[in-house]
C-alpha cells in the first residue's frame, strides 16, 4: 500500500520482515500504490498538512514548496512523492543521493527539468557535499553556477532554472546539514502505523490482488507487520500463497497464523534473526549486559547486521536495551520467549533496576 524505496543495511532486503524493497516488492508496487491523498491510508496529520500545501499552491498557480519527508523505510515516502506529482498534475523525476556523486551530476538533472516538475531525491542525506552545496542555490534562487575550466582560468556561468519542487526523502534527518534542511518549505515525519491502519492497508491490497480475507485474518497479519505497510503487503502475499496451496484460498486468522509460522514470523513480528539475538542474550549471557561484538559472534552474524538490522526493532518493541555496559534483555524479552529469568534479573535485584522497576 504505502512504502518507499529505502534500503536497510546488511541482510534486510532478504528478510520477510525487512523494510527494504526487493525485486518482487517493486514488481507489484505499481498496482498497489494509492494515486491520490484520499486513497493514502494512515499518516493523518501529514496528509492534512500536505493537502493544504498542495491546494494552496494550485490556487495560486504556483509550484509547491519543497518537501522533506523523513521516517523509517517502508512507510510511504516514495508513494507520497508520486501523489504530490499527481496532485500538482506535474511530471516527476526520480533519483537518489548515492547516484549524485558530483556537482555535475546534479547540474545535468536540474538543467533538464521542466517548469513545475517534481524532483524526488531519495536518501538525500547520502548526496555528496559539492552537489549538496549546489542544491542550496537551486532550491532558493532556481539557479546554479556551472564551473567551466580549471584553476585560475575557471569561469562560473550562471544557469537559470525553471521553478520546480524538490521532494527529499531520508531515513536519517539528523544527518542533513541545517542549511539544506532549512530550505524545505514543508517538513513531515512519517510515523509507524498502528494495527488498525495496517488492517485498512491489508484490506485494500487484498482487494487489488483479488484475495479474500476476513477481518481476523487481516488483524493477524497486521499484528506481525512491525507497523510498516511494505511488510504488511509482503506478508499478505506470502499468506495468500499458503491459503491458495494448503487451504481454499480464503485468509482467516488460523490460516494467517499457520502461514506465518511456516515463514518463522512470530506474533510480534520477530523473525529468525531477531529471536536468535534474544535467545543468545538470554540463554548464553543470562540477559546481559553483553558487548555487541560478543553477541554478534554468538549468533553467527556480522556486528553491523546485529546492530543495524535486528536491534532497532527489538529496542522499539522494548525487548532489548542498549546500556553503557552492553546489551541487556528486558523483562518483556524473557516473557516473550517463555523463559524464566535468573535470580539476578528478578524483581528487586540489580539488573531489574536498569528498567526503572
């Protein structure tokens, strides 16, 4: 339903619950993307604010202000950029920060824009510094200075640009320098979806995919989707396959639970890697604290994979805590895996104090 093309580090693109878009996701996204703001599910405040910005621009007959969309992968940043283009009845040009390594790369893109065109710059925080500095003038004055020649004989030739709207997307807004961030007229932060919103996403996608699903089946998938529409759609397709092969094609709660059990996605959305990290932390190290490198060795993964792929969701779910002494399991982690905490983690002992109990 709503997602974008951000990629997670490590093995995220290979995980069923990873928020990165793989080839299959990209192949079906065109059919599932909402075409306007009225179809876009969730992000109510962002939708209302963006609707005002776009309507005001249309009434003035002007291009919309530059828009910065931040948030985790899979929440709908790319989809919103396409909706902005549709609402403004304007073409859209899509590129990404890593693809712009030189100021000349950006100058070539900017000089070919049409008046009113939408330029979507994904992963804008990863753009090179020279290109970033060129973008300041382009956004503010619709002009760039093209340097011709080298050394003392170099000449700056000003190039006027037609008015355009830049839509930047980032998963790490804190990495954007203030001069760039301040040039966006509208900034929106995309939040994770609640289960009710994800159920609406799943029902809409099921209708477009011609899949029969009941309310309980949608709720079961939504509860395991980590608050992310892209993951919800991916899980829906895998449950659809299971229902088609091993049942009558209709998705119920029982069918959804059985299907996601086959794919090792548990009731809270944890997959094999997540549970491996928790089990190592609990069974091998008594709940911690333990260093990240030691934990990574215990689960047979790279340090970066554990830190950047598994840990963010575990921390957000309140199952793991990062402390100065190392990683520590919370009481909720013991409960989720059905394990009894050792005496050191029981109420009234030292480790429990880390969680304020």
